[in-house]
């Protein structure tokens, strides 16, 4: 029965869920932004018969949550509301121009209790314990691939940033039976499309060869399953399960670092599958040469196949990606707004989408006009929240500390390599992390002109490509700035 007490409870409980979700998503840039974009705008609007109704700003939102966050949502909802909770979405579609009334549609979410089960793992919601992780009793047929149909090649926009990876992916899909790219390793920074691409490969293979056992699994799940198997003295079943897979997709293999047991198991599975000509597809956040804490023998296996990098998309590609999402959403946005977003969010496709959704959310929830002004507002807030307080002084100090020189030396006219290089690196980071013009960066770092800064940025980019040690310096420094 609905009582006041009851009503208060579910809203409070939802607030509790939000706190947990925020915690899980983390305090780094992506975590904070994901939370803001996807969870903060959600309101709990009803609670009846163990069913929680949440209100989301648009159809796209609902789909996105179901596709990307349902596991997280389910876990948290079950924890806070109990294992039998169901979820419903109320979608705020639009405001009727004449009556001012809000029109909504509803969707029944997939029952968290069932969606929570990343098959073939049997996840036990009540106790958070994985039961019989890999055995499908009596099932010899085709397993659930854990693939998300949204991630198809059809909506994966091609650009210079993904040409090699994408065409290698298509080749692998077509020749899943005897591919020459085995393993195929897709690497790149977060938010550049690794998951989308490997899922698309998996989907394509399922389309072309429906009987093939394709399995998509992330490194964490694989590791958890292995740990459980080891605990239950059940390694053989674990290995056996994986040895039956025709196409194995494992995400984020860099996470196997320093986990010897898991690495060994993976190595064994890898060898078995490879020998049988089964396809292995992996992702990681860095190329094999930079993977630390992975055994040499495993790394050398990675080199048997093809490694392809996903890089940052250029303006045209970003524009195209945005346009596709807008079309899918079925909304009307002025070209100048879209171009503004593509221009200002340049290094991460997930952020690109995030900004678009934030703008839509603002426009629908806060009933703001979807115009350039709103776009500027949202972008500025994002940039502020992710690039707080990095000043040129801080950059100078950090770089000088790192290379062990005194900040004053940046001004010196000497041609000493470490000084010239420190100056160039400081200029490079100032360009990335601050909004200063080239001229202003030049005058603040060593009293140089804008052409010197431009040259410095190019030099740093070139060195990163040719000099492994230099690249590591930049990565180290980057970490220090990101901790800010
Ligand atoms: P990663 O796994 O590298 O962190 P994802 O695959 O999760 O990145 O991509 C982040 C988001 O950006 C996803 O929603 C994905 O659909 C989208 N995306 C990335 N690259 C493209 C692309 N080339 N075309 C369309 N959408 C893309
Ligand atoms: Mg991913």
C-alpha cells in the first residue's frame, strides 16, 4: 500500500542508490561525467508492487541506460531495494505546445534480477556470489554471446582514427574460421570506441555464422570467474568452458597485469584456441609494448596477430558521429550547435555523446531552448569540471620538478637539451590543459613567441611517436596532471 512513509522511503532509497553509483563510477573525469550525464537527471517517481519507476529525459536515455548501465543499475537497486525489485522507466518525451502538459511514455525495464546475470555466469543476486560460473547444465548448443545489438558496424562511423582497426575487424568477421589476424588486439584510450568495435565484430560473426559460439567477456569478469573456480577447485571446468568458445572477445587485458593465476589460465586458453584456429579478439588501453605486469610469453603471443590503434577522431568524424546520434534520437538541432560541440569536445567520443545528452536533458528537463547558448553552457561546465585549476604556473612547476631543473631555467637562452626539452614539454601541456592562446603560452613560458610554441607542440608530438622513453615521460606527466 502506498503511504507517505512508503513514498519517502523509495525516494530516499533512490538517493542512496545515486550515492553508491556515483561512488562506483569514480572521481576521474569519465566517472564524474558519466554520473552527471546519466544518473543525476533521473528522478524516482513511483514505487508500487516492488516496481520502481524512474523518470528519464528521453527515449535515447532509456535505451542508453538499458544498454550500458543496466548491470550497474541492477546491482545497486538490488542492494538497496532488495533482490526482487523491478524497474520501469517513464520517458519524458515532450511538452505539448498548446496545453503545456508533459507527454510521457513508459517502458518496462528488463527485470534487474534477470538482467543481472551475465550468462554464462550464474549470478546469485541475493548473496552477490557467483554460482557455477561456467557450466551450462546439459547445454551443448550455442551460448549467449553477451553482445549488445546497438554496437553494430552500421553505426560505427568510419574515420582516419579507426580505419585500420575497423577494416581489420571486418576482415576478422568475414574470415572468422581462418583469420590471419589472430589475435586481433584493438587498443586506445578510454572512450574511443574499443568496446563498440569489438562488439560489432562479434555481432557480425553471429550474423554470418549463427552457430558459432561467440563470447564477449571483460577482464574483470574473466578474473572473477577464474578466482571462483580456483576457490572451488574447479579449474578444469573453467578451462573446459572457455576451450569450447569459437570466438573469444576479452576486453581490457591490461587488467591481467600482475595477476599470475588468471594470466596462466588465460595463456592456456589462448594457446588452445589459437592452435585450433579459433579467433581471439582483445582490447587494451595501451599497445603490447607498454603493457606492464604481463608475462613475456603472453605479450609475445599478442604479437602473433595484429594490433590496431583507435585514435582521436578529427573534426569531420566527430561531426558525423554527432549527426548519427542526433538522427537516431530523432531530434532537430541547428548545425551551428552541432559544430560547436564537435569543435570543443575533441578527445573522447564518449564525452561527445555525453555533452549531446546533457544538452538534450537540459532542454527537456529544465525546458531550456536547445540553442547555441545552452550548448556553450554545457560545454563550459564540462570543461571546467574536468580541467580545474591547471595553471601555467602549475604546469611549469610540475614539468621542472619532473626533469629536475629550476623553473627559472626555462627562461634561459641556453641550448642545453634538458632545458629546451622541458620548455617544449611545458608549452605542449599548456596548450592541452589551459585555454591560453599560443602567444600567451609563449610569453609565460620562457618569453617566446607563438611560432615557438607551435613548433614545440609539433616536436613533442613527433618525439612521442619516435622515442619510447620520451613517450613515457609524457605519460608520467600526464598522470600527474590528471590527478589534479
Ligand atoms: P572504449 O571502449 O574505447 O572506452 P566505447 O566503445 O565504449 O569506448 O565508446 C564510447 C562511446 O562512443 C560509445 O557509445 C560508442 O558507441 C561511441 N563511439 C565510439 N566510436 C564511435 C564511432 N566511430 N562511431 C560511432 N560511435 C562511436
Ligand atoms: Mg570499453
